[in-house]
C-alpha cells in the first residue's frame, strides 16, 4: 500500500513537519509506504476534454493536511481516498459553516451571529448592525475570522469601540460574532476523535490570554474526559463525516459548549500532555479503512 501526505504550498511550520514525520513513521511500521509533498505541483487538473487528470494515480490514499478545496475535490473525483474527505475539510475550514452543519443537532454551542458580507473597502462600518450584535450578545463579545487556526484572527471586544475596531479589521473577510463564555476564559478542552471514537483529551490553559491555544503560549494538561464532552466530540465528528479531528469544548456554567472542530488538528501537544500515541491510532485507522 502506498500513500502521500500533502501539505500547504506556502506555509511550512514545525508543527506540520512534526505531524508528517510522525504519521510517516507509524504508517511505515504497518508496511505502508509514505511520501510527503508540498501541494505546489498542481496534483490534479481539469483537462481540455473536461475530465479530471491526477498526478497521484500511483497512490492508494492521501492524507490531506492542506485546506485547498479545489485540489482536494479534484483528487477525490480522480478516485483517490482522502483523509479527511474534501467536504469534511471544507466544512471545518469555515467556522461559520461548521456551526451551520452542527446546528439543530442537539449540540450546545455559543450563540453566534454571522458577519455581514462586504465587497467595498470604502464602505463605512455598519454601526447599526453592530448595535444589534451588542444587544444580542452583550460584552465581552468574540469577533473572529471564519478562517484561521492557532488562535489567529480572534478578538475579544469589551465595549462598542473595541467591537467596531475588531469588525473593521475583519470587514472584508468572512467573520462571525460569538457569545463570550466567561467560565471558559483562557481554558478549554481539546478532544481528538479518530474513526468516530474520542481517544484523548487535554485541558488547555492559557499563559495569560483569553485564548488557550498551545501555539500562542497555552499549556496542555491530561484530564479524565467528561462523558458529555466525549459524546459531544464524537457526535460532531460523525455529523461532519471526519476520519480525524480535534474538537474544542468550552466550559459553561451548566455544562459544555462546542466551540470549533479542526480537521487538521496538530497532535504533538496532546501526545505530550496525555502520553497517547495519536499518530499510531490515526495510522491504524487509515490502514484498516484502506484494507476494508
């Protein structure tokens, strides 16, 4: 069996290199040959005849650690099994789309309003709409880009002036406004789900920021996974049809809230915090899926 790991064409960071190396190591223990490539060689294209042509025809599967939806959909049309699927990655890449996909499913989430779509950079900020955000969500309020990872593009507004500043910074890109869960300030639970089963959980605690991401200074602590958290993460992964994901769960006054689901969640931090070999579990899932 032969597989390929595709990473982003431009962004090369230590966490991605570590992820690739660990997955390659564990898959090759299972006698699966793995190549690692940057997604910069146009792995698929639409021919003049209207068909999909792929340069990965010699591979049985692809671990897609990129978010380029066009290539992922073309590779699937060419018959290559992706981990995760193109649709699952696209749903998770956009935080508002994730919330929409999980809505009406019984999963508690912070109250959320979509940002207004703006095509004109010179258009004045719609303060009347922001007054509705203020009324609906109160303060503090979270303003975040619909796209982004490792805590980037996320702001906390304590008053109307800060709300205007955050909304202005994100005006020309998809974004959302979200209820701030005070009980979860600077902490959350990261759960890794593989093949439909929650396999590890850690509490992430910030180094002084309202965000708890390890990439911006947070630290991870092993915890016993609450039943509600386990069930919530597994249900979200199933609804999004994910082979692998990291679900971020917030602490609430009377329970838990699902905040985000990351289809390409880094696992070096949670492996270190919990001692669970995430790479091995994911490799086993991939190999078993391909054999079946």
